[in-house]
């Protein structure tokens, strides 16, 4: 993607976060479509979608030792600079995960501690509690002993085995009206992530995603059906993002896929 240096509204200089230094306008093509990989076993795809001006999703991957670690975040649309919150949380979270797994800590401890660090980094972006960037957060790790995830909000993790029953590993932090009840940000206090682990009996994929995907594919069975025969992680992530776009792409959509070879 071509780097954007001039504001589409006023011609001013575009800052690293995709906003104009002069008028503050978000640049439509900034981070419109991103793809990342971490070796042959992990990849992610993030797309702005068809209705949003800015991609407020973010993702990050790392491969510390025998582990593969991924983080996916979704900026809370009603908060200022939500896309910056998501990027800071994803980058901080995966860096902390990589460092803590190398200590080594137990997977559950590393996931919980890294989510707290990500929350503190997002909280530091706020000029006040009333002007607090915010995002959801889901992190996952896959390794020789199994898969684990931690989350705050409604971004999700799924286990998709090559054979057997697919399952959701997370439960959305929402109320009866489907409004999120937990997020990262100065207005949310210290995050209290929920953590879950699973020790599969065979190989499969740990999938992390934002609601831009799961609102079109709301359960693990429909996800695996849309995915079809397993390809590589990048092919899988591309296929699911394409599905969301083909269904209307009303929101940003981000998918991270990590292979687990048991």
C-alpha cells in the first residue's frame, strides 16, 4: 500500500496514526488492508471494510521460543482515537507476551499480565477520563502443550481442530442489550482479563477475530464451514476476511490464525 503523506481534506501532513497534523482528518486509505505473518505457522489479515472511513482494528504476532503469540484489538467507536488505542494495545500486548513466556511464566500468568500491561498503555493515551481512547482485546498463544487465550470485551478466540468439534474459547463481555461491559482504557480502570486454556487431542488452528467477522459467522461451526478445507494461515485469514466483505463488510474486520500441531 502506498504511504499517505498529504491530507485528502486540506493537503496538510499526515501523522503516523493516519490523521492530519493540521485539520485532524482521518485518512480513508490509511491501513485500509494489512497482512502479517510470523513464520509458516501464523498470519493475520485486517481490512477497513466497506462502510468505515478508518480501520480501527489492530493485530500483532510474535514467535517466542516454541510459542506462537497473537493479539487482536478493536477500537471502541465512541472513543477518541480508537484506532490508536487498538494499535498500542496489540503491540504492547504481544511484546509483553513474548517477554513473559521467555521468563518463563505459565501461559495463564503471561496472558493475564500482558493484558494488564496493554491496558495500562492504552490508559496512558488519555488526556482525561472523559477523553479516553479505548479498545477490546483478545490474545492467544499456541504451543506444544496446547492453546490459551485471554480477553477483555467482545473480540473472540476459537479453536478449529482439523478433526472434531470446533468451539469458541471466549465469552463476550456484554450486557443484555449487547453493549460491551469491559474494555481497555482510562475510563475502564485496571483490566481484569478472563483466561482460558485447552489441550487439544490433535492438530488445528487457534483463530482470533473482531466482531467484523463474527457478526457474519456467529459460531464456531459456521466459521469452520466458511473456512472450508484447511490451507495455510494466511490463506485461511484471507478467506474469512473475504467472506465478511462479501457479506457487506459493515465494520472493520481482522482475523489472526495460528497453527497448533499436537
